[in-house]
C-alpha cells in the first residue's frame, strides 16, 4: 500500500488486516521500489500523486518486468483521464478519492482472486479448483468464436489478454458478427467467471423505464412498484454487465450511466442513499460512436469511459476462409435442434455458400443453412437456386445489404481493377442475344451503371435530384456511385443539398 498521507495509509492497512491480508506500506515511490525488489506481492495499491513520482511509474515498471502483481491505483475525485490512462497502461482497477472502504475491500478481493494469485483470506480449499474451472470455461467460451483465420485468432488473443483486468471494454462490429459471444468469452476468461453475466439490450428498454431498470427502484417510487426491486447493476454484483447496443441510449440516460461507472455507485429510483456496486462494464455497438460523438448523439466523456479497450470483430466478408468451419458448427447445432440428420457439406455446398454476400454475417449464414436443411432433400446440402439468384440481385441493387457496403469505420473499398467509370460508354440495357449471361453479377453491374450514368447526366449530376427520380435515398445513391466506381464532375467538392436521411457517419 503506497500513500504519502500517514492517516490514510493506516486506515487502508487496518481495513485490509481485518480482512486477513498481510500488508506492507510505503510513503513514496522509492520506498515502494525497495520493497518490490526484495519480495513479491499479490497486489500493489498506490496513490497516483506521490512526493517523488507517481503510481503510474510503479505500474509501468511492473509491466516492463512482467511481474505478477496486480495494480490498483487511487485517483483524485473527477480525474477521469488519470483513471483511463492507468487502465490502458495495464492497471487492474482504480479507486476514486474519497475511497469508499466497502468498495475498497471488494476491489482488493477481486484482484487477489485473479488467475495465478493466492486464494482470498478464509476461502475454502476448493477455491483453487474454482479458478481452474473458470479457466476451462473460458477456453470453451473462446471456442464458441469459431474461426482460425488470422483476424479471429487476433480477436481471441486480445480477449484472453484483456479479460484479466477490470478495464471497460467496447466491442465493435457489424450486426451478426458475434458481439455477445465475445462478451461471454470475456466474462468466462476473467476472474469474475463465477459471478453473474447480465446482458442488457439498451435499445429494447422504454426510455421512461431506463433508470429503474439500470439502478433499481424502491417500493412506491412509481405506480405499480409494490416492492423494492434491484436493477441491472445490483444484479451483476461481482460479475459483468454487458450493455449491448450502447449507442441507442438517450443522452439523459448516458449522463446517469457515466456517473454510475465513474463513482461505482448507483442511487435506486425513490431512494436518497447511493449503493456501492462492483461490476465490470462490457459494451457493444454496431454504430460508429466516434461519429456519433461528433454529431452530438453520444457523450464524449462516456465514450472515453467505455472505450478504454476496444475489440473489433471482423465482418464475415473479411474472413471467408472461416466459412467451412462456421458451416459445420452451425449445421451440427441446427440439425440437433431440428432433430433431423446433419446434411453433408461437400465442395459444391461450399461453392454455393461462397457466392452469397451474407451482409448479415454469421446470423444470416445461420438462417440460410436453416432454410437449406428444412427445404432440402437427402444427400449433400444444397442452397436453393432462388436464394442464389436473389443474393446476386441484392449485391447489384442494394449495397446496404451486400458485402460491398462500407465497413464499420466508414471506409468504402475501392472498385476492383477493370470496373468502368463514367467515361466508359454505357452498356446496352438489352442483352445482345437470347443467351444467358456467363457472369450474372457483372451483367447486372453494367445495367445498374448505365442507368445511373444516364440519370445523373439528365439531372446535371445532382445526386439529390437523381436519387429522387430513381426513388432511392441520397445515402443509397452515394453507395452505388462508390461501389460502381462512377466518377462525377467536381468530385471532392460537395455541391448537393443535404437530404434528411443523410448519414453523417458516412460523408
């Protein structure tokens, strides 16, 4: 315990001694270094500001030496930047002055109970086995993230690494990429695996019920409250709180959530007293929260609190090599649930599946396989021809639903070599003969490009007017122009009037 104030140092020491811990104290960075050089500890607790340095120096030194001590830093009230910096540097957790002793004991207990640390004071002999069980469960949870591609291996390694601390984690990815599975793996790999995992869909709760659902409510606090009820924070005590679709929270609730995360306390609806809570926050979104911050739809301070560590889940189009393993895993589960024989997955099956754009990622792949099982005949799995034709048409006409839509960060891949631009003579809208095209996708692209170029020319290359004529939105026509590689006069200069549906996250 490192603190330059003797009274506080004594208070912390007595609090931990009563819990059964052995405690050594230091008044400055130099004293702490001397003790750390002479022996090993389980936990280092340090104030950020010390007479001859800072607690951050000790934290960084332990990390460089790959020491086992878990670091808890104590920051001044309201210094959120210091806390976030410490968590990013590898601190296990942080406390804010004035320190709540109950919370202090909880955080220290969580740190000591981590993987590789000693059992908590007074714990039963089976405590070590519990830790081992948690490790096995964490491995099982990581296996649920199917895929051996380099991208997925990187995601799994990051989950296993950051699960050991208390730093808030933001999981970012398109719909259907497995954000909830990643949250479950984070929980299972952490020292909190024996605690509850509370999953909350922030977009599914009515706005007038958000506060009561998150923080709980006292009897009589609103009509129908016939008894005290805990909120999500209280239910997740000692475990993990997973906030799915965090970007859908209204601004008023964002402010209250920020305070709960910073202070580790919540005030139930109808109560005058705050309650200390001990939960790890894991959030997820498919939205570009940085763009939402710029547009004022999401609080900047909450964004930096949640985004201490980011895990980005890749879309399925960026890891196509994982399709065979994903298909086999999904088919085994779907066949078992449907009580039907598991169909064979041969080269033709995989070739058909590879043709699908799958903009809905793994969730859409699961739906496709489910339909194929239900409608298919005996023998190898076959995707209905109608579904393949429909997928090809979607790729050509609906960039929002195809694999060519911009990535989550707003980046649109450049058109492949050989794609025609506006200077290329438009292809005929009628087939040259009665023969079927050899490449349906290229043929459909040519038709769409010719229609767009003609419509743009007729309306003076004004995208807003062209979109209105074709019955599509400005956002849709922007996607089509980018995907097809159509160049416009004065590209790079915004000349169109903005439409109400303009997506500011994709300028």
